[in-house]
C-alpha cells in the first residue's frame, strides 16, 4: 500500500467515527471557546466588600466612598456589627469586611493615627490579592490627601511640598508583559495548551484503538509496522498543528492580545509539541493494548498537567520531584516557549533548549515503534491460524463479562 | 434473582474491572500526593530581581538592603541601565527590576517625593505579586522612616512620631488562609474535584462497559434485574467504597498538609451523602449514553479544567458570564466545592450552606430518576435486540 493511500484510509476512518471527528473538529472549538468565555471579563471588577462603620462621620463616609470608587471594589453591604459582617464573610457573600473604628474622625484630627482593620478572604488567593492591593491603594490615597491638607494647615504653602512631606517616596509599579493584568492573557493562554495536550494524547489513543476494533491491531501492523504507525499519526499531526495555529491566531490575531514573538518559532514548537504528545499517546496504547486502560493512563498523565506547568505557581519554587514530573509533560516545555515568544519576544536561541526537550519525546515514539514491530513479528511468526486469530482479537472486554 | 446475587454480581463487576480499580484507588491515592507536590513550598520566595541604582547614595543603598532583606525578593544583579535589566528579564535570569532615580537622596531630603519604579514579570501573576509585595513593603518602610526622621527633626517626640507618621493606619488581615499558602488554596477545592471525577469515571466505566457489551449483542445480569434495583445496588456499593476515600481526603490528607478542617464530622457527612449520590447518578447516566466505556474517562477528563475555573474559587462568580454559570450549576462539583470550602475552610455554619446542600439533593433526585429511566430504556432495547436475533 502506498503511503498516500494509507493516509487517505486514515482520513476515511476519521470521518466515519463520530467520536474521533468530535475530538478533532468540534470539541476543541467548544472547549477553547468556553475557556475564553469564562475569563472574557479579563479583569475582576466590583468585587463585593462589606463595611462596618462605627464612627458615622464625614471622614469615615469619605473613606467608604474611596473604597467604592476603586474599580476593583464595590461596597455592597453595610453592617451594624462586626458579627453580622463576619457571617457574610464566612458565606463568601463579601470578599472583605472593613471595620471603621468609633471616633475615627476625632482621632485622626487629633493625630492619634487610628487603625482601620480589613479582614479579607485569603482562601481565594487570587481574589484576595486583588482586594488587598486595591484596599491599600484606596486607603493610601485617602490618607495622603488628609496628610497633605494637614501639612498645608500647618503652614507649608505649596501643595507639592505638602504632598512631598506626606508621601516622602512615591512608587510606580509596572506589570511587565501584561500591562493591565489581564486574566485572560494570563490563564486562558496557558489553559488552552493544557487542554490541547489532553486532546492530542487522547485522540492518538482513540485513533489507534479504532484500528483495534476494526480488524485487530496485529493484522493492521502485520506488514511494515513502522509505516503503518506513521501513516496513522501523520494526518492527525497536521490536524492538531492546524488546531494549534487556530487558537494562537484567535488569541493574538482576532482578540488582538499583544504578541511580540515570531510566528515561525511558535509554529515550529507547536509541531514539536503535537509530535511529542502523539508519541506519548501511541506509547500508552501500544504498551497496554487496551483502550480503556490506555485512556486511564492518559487521564492520570495529563489531568494534573496545568498545576505543573509553572504558570500559576512558579516552576523554580517547585521541589525536585515536581520538577521531574513537570519535565515529563510536553506542555510544560511548550508553554515556556509560548510565553518567551508572546511576552518577551525572545530569540530562537532562547527557545532551543525547550525545543530539544520536546524533540526528546521522540524516544518514547521509538519505544512505541519497537513494540509495534514486536507485535508484528509475533503475529507473522505464529503459523497456527487459531493463535493468529487470538492475537489479533486480543479481548478488550475482560472486565465486563463477569 | 435475589438481592444477594445482585450484590454479588455488582461486586464482581467492580472488583474485576482493572481500569475502574486503577481510577478509583490508584487515582485517589496517587493524586493525593501528586497534586499538592508542586505547591509544597506554599509560597514563592526569594524571587530574583535586578536593581538599577542611578543615585548611589547612602539612602538608596539602604533601600537596596531593605529590599534584599524581605523574604519575597532577592537582589541577584546590579546593573547600570534599564536596557541591561530588560535583557536579563528576557533571558529569565531575573523576574523583576527596581529603578532608583538620580538625586533620590537629595529629593527625599528636599521633600520633593522622588519616584522609585518597580516592575515585575506579569506573565506569571504569582511571581509578579510576590515581587511587588516585597518591593512595596521595603519602599513603604523607608518612606515611613524618612517621614519619622523629618518629624523628629522638626521637634516631634520620637515615640509619638513613630506612631503618628500617618493620619490613619490600615491593618489588612487575611482570614481563612492566614499564610496565603498555595496548598491551602488549591487542595481543598481540587480534592473535591478529584473525588468527583474519579467516582464519576468509575460509575461511567462500569455502565459504559456493560452498555458496550450490550451493543455487541451480549447479555448479563444488568439486563435481567429491574433498573431501579441495579441503580440502587450500584450506588450503594460505590458509596461504600467512596466514604472511606472521602474520609481519607478530609481526614488524613488534610491534616498531613495542615489544611484546616473547621466542619464537624456530622456536617461533613451530611454534605458528602448527596454529593456522592449526585456524582454516581451522573456517572451512570454517562455510562448509559456512551457506546464504549473508555469514552466515560475521556469526557470527564476533558471537563476537569473548565469545572475548576467555574467553581468560583479562582475567578469570581460575578465575572463569569451568566450562561456559563448557569450550566456550571448543573454539575455536582460546583455546589460541592462551594459547600465544602465554606464548611471546612471558612467555618460557615450548616444553615449558611443549606442552599448548596439542597442543590446537591435536587441534583441527586433528578439525575437518579434519569439514571433509572436510561438503564430501563437500554434494557428494553437490549431485549428487543435479543428477541430479533432469536
């Protein structure tokens, strides 16, 4: 059989199997789109907080207005007692509870520096951090205003000088490479490759197991097993590579998220990523020869990948064992290249170590190929037609026939 | 056709199914170690930054020392231009930078409030947040110090000045996870999801395998007993398997990772029962709808990441589009994660989570009915086929 006919045959199998079609064509679109939709707001705004105002003064009301004016915060609830507020905090109705003490205004005017206490929910760390910085900022601005006015009242006539006395050192904080701290750019651009990895590895298993169901794996591999495996994988390589290009284009072309790198390096590393994942998938199936067990392995392998990618929690702070597991996941190498390219606009030389790591997954494919060859030799070696039949049908239903 | 034989059939079906056993026992055990592994340090520390000190005065060097002394930041390089710092950032040698302007010391003394610039790599939010936190703490402390010394110079009492340098103070108190540890953040929610996914896969593989066999023309005990009996026995057995596993997660695992467990045992049990019921019923439904059992694992695997993100502990529910949020309410993981987090981590009372609890019971009820209906339908189809083939 010529190679092109083999590929064409693969295509026929693909379009006749509705689950394979789903995995290649519409499921990725649905998953990628819903990931984007979840984070489509991009920036968390108007997070509900509660206030207990024990002072009821002009100053305390001004402070509450300052909190409310912060784009991140929204004062949604006012409580009469801290107990009432803590009840709401425990139920996550509000993410923070601010307690303004009695005599806040009086103490401030007397220069006694009263203390405002804010309890914020740090169980939800990302939200908690947003609340924390927004509160510090709002409070800082309000206090600087009071200090400046006080200094002017004390006799420094120039507002700038009064401000300088109130805030001796100013700071300018810049989030580099993601200038508005957009969660979509941060999380979606990492979650999509993680889902992509699951799709590629699982589809590879499904594609080979489709062969298994049709006429048995051994008959399929009997003549020139290497050729057959390559012909099996190659059409999917192209389709998944195209998928990769489409999600990059959707993020950095259609949504116009900033992208500073080279499309060529990105595409090249995506190709390596697809092949690395396919190698893993092929090995999972050929080593177990049981589609259910292979998919279970795929699940165990790919499901926690997002935690190990090092995007949410830095890889440098992971213990050795976690770094080892991380190195075994293709997507963690790919995401490094993607971030380097998209955010830093790094050169090809910076991408090469990770590309080599992705290429190393070729060894896994080699193992899978050896196994394929072995299956073929066993099959061809068996003279007895009955054993031949037994090898080729290799029951997949042991567990359910009880 | 007695209950006893049905129990025996179901038990054999479960314990002779290697994929199911691998998912349930292997999955739950392995994940209880693997998933928290990357976060074992809890907090990112000593993130490397580069300093561009254009002032080189005594005060600017003091700021450097204060920055270096914070647990969050570690000064790895001193460079002489922002360009140089930028190239270090791109190479990944450092993750942030601090620029101290020329005449910094002079301007502080003159009361001109100079601006110190901090920047962090926001490609990694946690790294960025850590760096900014460290730099802002150090900068704020130096600012307060400068203010106090000026107050003392103009005749204020030192003790008073160190208390009154600011008109008002803000005391930010993190609650429920006071150390802001990452394990305490991720594990309580993700462990619920792991139980959810593995149990759903188990029920799905079991039913899916039988469904696959039926579609190939096979028959078995699951076609002979009435549907509700099969669903009932299967649910009971899977619950019996999962209750120790839930106890292992909420008991041993949580205490070994020092995660707080504020809920009483009875509250936890009350929440666990409808949770397990709803999950098993969804698993049975999936099993009846798929032609091959491995698809159960696949569908549930693909749903994991979206389910984590819609649960509301990473991204605020108010920012999630309403249709997505409505869909998420149909899956047991959403009310379960919310309920367990509130009970266990935030110390809410059971009355406060009663809505999540009710939602789980409602799901259990509806999905239970659908499960029985589907099993029954497939049984009828199976017997029709048998009659035809005979």
